[in-house]
């Protein structure tokens, strides 16, 4: 069968491995699996959110509120913008998809860092657009500028901070770059880990309202999947000028967000204290990973997120390390597919991290 030709160039996203797979293939007990490959909040969903989901479970025969009035209001309040500046998606992934499809067709151009969130390229290629990447792995805005001057771009992706490497460009540098960008280029500022970055370093903080006011050609994306501990509910949001939001809504299927999802997100927003505690613990625990890497002589990338990337240079092969850990019930992300001999580990809870170090010690010893 003949399919849309552009799909020949599209790869399928490889998600972090689920607990079920480790249980099935390696006989590890589900409760002993340590899943640190998808940057979820390891402290679990806030009890208030769980209670709300249980309360609503009996009403599942009714369609959700398709206007998403309450969640939009709650987000508009949080970000000090109007509801008309807010779009909700089934994960911020869905909004990434809308952004690309709203701007791109065959011969469009999309500019991004060499090593960044894989979905930017996948959505881009779905439209037949050309993907332009910097030479450096990490965000290098000078290279972005040079490539932009040379080729132009319909969409630019800035991942602040960047997944899977963890680095984050300073806000002032981002703004200086945005000054030079044409008003017809949509700049997507992916803030999936902004809560972490702005906690660690004020210089990294991007305030959505300020961003979209100064630069009306930008959209700020946030998600409930990471710091807000709702990866399973699939919900994210975009903040932009109303004309952009209105256009993105044209790409949306009706009822794309479930009743439970909407309610869970609203509850999660009420419990900022929980989120802040989790973020504080994240960075405490991260120092243990830094110490561990140093003690083994491995380089790591200083991270503004809830994960850390550890490089093995010529000492070990990351793919083997990740596989051996997997067999022991520890799921981490091998970055071979991103051209890195490195693993990305989500920062877990204290006791999980202790187990990770123990298992890593044994795995590395065996691979020597
Ligand atoms: C996790 C993540 C997202 C979005 O995740 P959703 O679960 O779809 O909201 C977007 N961008 C980056 C860089 C991410 O890591």
C-alpha cells in the first residue's frame, strides 16, 4: 500500500520502558522495579489529586467539559494571563504537534538544537518540513542565530531546560536571541522542566506572560507530567497571544482531554507546596549522583531538571550498562540513539537512588 510519502522519513518515538516489560521479561517483582527513565516525579501523585479522581470515577458516562473552562481559568490565574491565551493539550506533546502543523508544510524549515527532545523532529517530518540542527549538542544560541540568518525558519524550538542533556540557557540570552527573530517565525519555548530550572537558578526563569508580551511570536509550553506528577493523565498547556491560540484550536479533536484529567490538573495546581517540596528534594538527591559520577571518574552534565546525564567516554558502553541495569530492575535511559555514549537517569527518591548506586557498582564491576 502507498502511504503519504513524507512518512517514509518519520521514525517512531521510543518511549522509556514500562515497569510491565521488566516484570514480564526479567521476572523482577513489580514493587522492586525502579523506573527512572521518563522523568516522572518519583514522589507520586499528591493524595488530594488521587481523592478527586476517585470521587469523579462514577461520572464517566458524561463527556468532559469541552470548553475546559475551569482548568483554563486556573492556568490563566497562575500565569496572570487571559483564558484566551491558554490552550490545553493531551500532554504538551499534543501542543507541540499543533504548533508544527499550524506553521509547516513541505519546504518549511524547523530549527532546533542537535540533541534535544525527539518529538520536535518527528512532528516536523510529518509535515515534510526540513529539519535544521545546530552543530553543538547543547543549545548554542550563536549557532542558532547563524543558521537562522542562513536559512530562516518557520518554527524554532528552544527546550529550556533541555531534555535529554539537562542544560539550560539563561533567560537574558534567550531574550537577546528572540529580538533578532522575525515576527513570522513561531518560537516554541518548551518549559517542561522550567519549574526545576527556575528553582535552582533565577537566571533561568522564563515568565510566560513577560515572554509572550515582549515577543508575540512565541508560545510557552508547560506540562503536568513532570513536576506536577501527572504523567499518566496526559495533560499540558500552551500560553501565547490569542491569535496563535485560536489557530492551534483548529487542529484539536473534540473532547481531547478527559474529565478525570481536567479535574486532576485543577487539583494539582492547588497543591503547589507538594510540587515545591518534590523539587527541593530532587536537587538534594541530585548532588548524590554528581558525587557518584565524580567518584567513578565519569563526566556529567550539570542539570537544571529532574534527571542527570552521565557520560562514559571510552570507559563503558552506555547501551550495555542500561541493559544490565534493566535486567536488575532499574530502568534508565540509554542515549546511544541521541549519539551519546551516556545514560540519562531520572532523580529518584532517596532509597531508590541508593539502590541505583549499588546496582550500578555491580554492573560496572561486571562489565570491566
Ligand atoms: C516530557 C516532555 C514534554 C511533554 O510531555 P507530555 O507528557 O506530553 O506533557 C515536552 N517536552 C519535553 C522536553 C519533555 O521532556
